[in-house]
């Protein structure tokens, strides 16, 4: 199943300077060199270059030399030298060069008050492989067990070892080297708990108890995972249709394989419960990728009432306005080869509420047949992926 050929990514290169952020190992550098094969490139992981430009950021102009107006310059791992962005800003204005600024974290840039170029550069996001990018090589069972990282798909036999090394590298290169965490043991305990809670509602007090860390530390650690793009909070949708609606967000790791590694479950078989969360993680991943490459950037939520009525994903397609109702697409996900009609009830109940317009109800499962039950579309995972990227879901 190894993907020895080059996988064409869905992300398109813009015609102006841009930031490209994404977790480590998602293929950012590979994509940049494919998209900009003639660009002048600097990798700030190069120790000598890092030391030189840290001391004297203005030397970047001399290193670039006499590139023509409109030339492209790649600066990889830009978060390592935030002051370099002042020089980038100056050179964009003075020399009219275009910059591709790549990094695995915007945390150090934002929190250090770095020059983010005041809108002169777009911001793009790179995720792991999409099922749409893998096409016929996409294997659902493998994706649920091991995630979608390019390293893993290029060497599936070594998936467990690769994922274990990935978490170790993340700790060393992304966190310890940047001074983001002071002590590794409590963070490792937190990771193990957070990994097992992938796709679940966050209860910080319980996590603090299980990880033996302070409640405030849990918030800090989650912010680290967010800022380094390792995880995403899925907010609760609160349209006010019920007297009480869940307000707590869910937390999803960017990749279920990385979550499994963090949880310490790589050497244990993935059970159906884990695969259910992994399938939701995969669908959320595909929704994020499609949102990025399509440029739609629709808000995505989950919905739950205290009575236990839950819809896995709610995609807002139109905001509520004085003259019109909020419009949404409701999506339910089940790790099952057979569809149970009772699973449609939460979506149908929502659609019956006249205070919101449900444009479409989509049910995703692991079977092979597509069904249309009135206005509910039940569709296999692969079929959903195809319709999503064809723009038929939202």
C-alpha cells in the first residue's frame, strides 16, 4: 500500500507572499519545493544559518543576492527567528520579492509580538493527507488504525515506530527546544490522557485529576496543542433551540494515529470504540481540509442537548439575520457496516424545528450502499469524500 509516487496535494499556491502553517510531517516543505521549484530557499533548521541570521537578520538580503523583482524566497521554520520577519517586510517593500514563510507553529510568532506583515501575506494551512488526495490508494481501515500522516502512508509497515518517533520528536523539537514546556513528565501524563479522550468533550477537572497536574496547567497544555497545530477544539453549537444546550467543546487531535501514539496504544489492537473516534477524527479532518482548499471557511460545530441528543457535525452555511434563519448542514457519523434508521432521529428532530433551516442531512457509515431516506442521505465514507470535494455537501 506504500505511496511511492508523488501525491498531488489539493492546496493551491497563491500568487503573492504567504505563511504556510501545519503540524510537523504533513508535507509542507515537500509541497513548497514542488509549488516553487525555482525559489531561493533557506531552511532555518540549518544550525549555521540559524546562528548567522539570529545574530544579524539583515544578512538575509545579502544571502538572497540579486534576485529579480517578483522572485520567490522560501523561509522554512520561520518561527525559529521571529525578528527575521521585519527584514522580510522590508524586502517585500524594497525589492518586491515574494516570500513563502513556512512553520509548524505560529505560537512563538504571535506570543512574541512578531511582525506578521499586516495582511501583506496570506495564511494557508497544510494538513495530513486527505483521502481525496490519496484517491485509490486510500484504505479506510488503515486510516482509522494509523492516521493520515504522509510518513505513515509512505511506509505503512513501520507505522507504529514512525508514530512513536513522531511524538518523541514533537516533544524534543517543538516543545523542549522552544522552551514551551518546563517539565516533560507532567506533560507526558497529560498527553496520555488527552490521547485517550480524542473526539470527546473536554472536562478539564477530570483530566487534571487523571494526569496529576493542576487544573490551570491543563488549560495551558491544551493551548500548547492548539498553538502547535496538534489539536483542534470543536465548539458546541448553541442556537438556543433548547432551554439548555451543551457549551463545552470537544477536542480532536489533528491525526488519530498521533493521538494513538500519545495515548500509548500503538502496540494494542485498535478496538471498535477507538475506531469510532478515529472515524469522527477523519471526517473532521476532511471537513477542515475542504474548508481550506475550497476557500469557504464555514464554521463547524457539534450539537448536544442535556437529554443526550447529539449530532456529530453541524456546518453553518448561512448566518442568522433579521430577515432570514440560520442555515446548516447536519452530519452524523457511525462506525458500522450497516445503517440503523434510529440514528437519524437527532437530525430529523432538528430539521423539524422551524427556528433553523437544515439544508441537508448526511449520514456517513462504513458500508458500501448509498441510501436516500426522504431527505436523509446515507452514504459510505468514500462516497462522502467524493461528494464533499465536489462541493455537494456544502
